[in-house]
C-alpha cells in the first residue's frame, strides 16, 4: 500500500455535528467516519518515521511525521464544514502532519501538565482503530480570570488583566511581553498539575468545559484559542501510540 491522493479522500456520508461550548458558545465541529479509507490512512501513518525535533513538535508532548501530499481538496472540505475559509497558519501549503503520543517513559513538562492555546483554528483527526481509543481532547475555562478563550489581538480585557497583575499593558504589544503576560496571568506554572500527568478533568485553576471524545476516524475542528489539552490517563497509550492528524489554520478575533 502506498500514499496517493485517494488515501485522503473524505467520506461523503461522514456524520457532522456541531456543539457550542461555554458561556461564549464557542463552536466545536465533529465529523465522524471522516475519511473514506481510514484503515489505509492509519496503516500508512503508522509506518512513517516520527521525530521529536523541537522545530517540528514545538511544545507538543510527542513526536511527528510529515507527508507532502496535496492537501488542497482536504482544506476545501474543512472550510465547507467550518463555514468559512480556513487558511494554513504557517505557510500557504499545509503538509499532512501526524502526531504520536505515548505515556511509556514520558516525562511531561510543566507546560504539558496544563492546557495551552494554538495560533488560530485547529483541526484534528483521531486515527486509532476501535478499541484503542480513549479520553480525547479537553477544552477548559481558566478559573482565576474566567477566560474561555484567549483573544489573538490586544483587547480591553487583556489590558485590564495585565494591570491587575502589575504588568505594563504596553508590553502586550511585544512578543516577549505578550508571552510574559500569558505565562504569568493564564498559563502560570503554579496552575499546572503537580504529578506527571495531563490536566484531564481539571483542577482548582482549570475547569473542564467539554471533552472531545476520541473516536476512530473522527475529525474535530475547534477554536484553538480556547485553552485545551490532551485528555489522557497515565495508564493509557503505554503499549501503543495515540495517533492523530493535526492541522493549524489562521484564526481571527
Ligand atoms: Fe493545541
């Protein structure tokens, strides 16, 4: 079996559902039975070479593999489902990226023991077969600030929060200042789980608002500006990997 454009064909009868999460009713889109040939996608994905080089994985708690196929038709389908054009975040071409996570001998960083945000809109397809799926992806509300979503731009709310925490709001305009704000006010290491595990059902600082359940061949598209995290129990994914395809799109406020 080899890679070809047909491998990424979408099932025309996939089952689409939409949920609205939190007080702000933020859209989460699910499409079950998403790929037409899910076994092929999974099988080919499993045979790739995965790397954990920081340039490719960033702060992701696993490793990644990339395939260069034309994802144009796929992105077209995602845009139709999402209801607005989705453009790749990093460059005009979006490669096929697979992510693999294992709990075997894995030490999570403080950033991986609490939720995080992505650059814009995030899409993911869970690729483990039936029987090897559990947990999923949690969407969280930050209890101390009550934020359910971190805006991309500088909003009056962020300025108010910066002042409240003794930070100069002008610093939000710089990349370093913005990162300092996020890591102090929202993703503060003190808010992370102490033990070596994912945040899962939440803690005193993070409330689990919604669990995107991991199911075979399920696509999810959500606003990556909502704090989110893998929802994985420490005893899961020790004997086999949690595999999914991941795509990052530009977002807007
Ligand atoms: Fe993410």
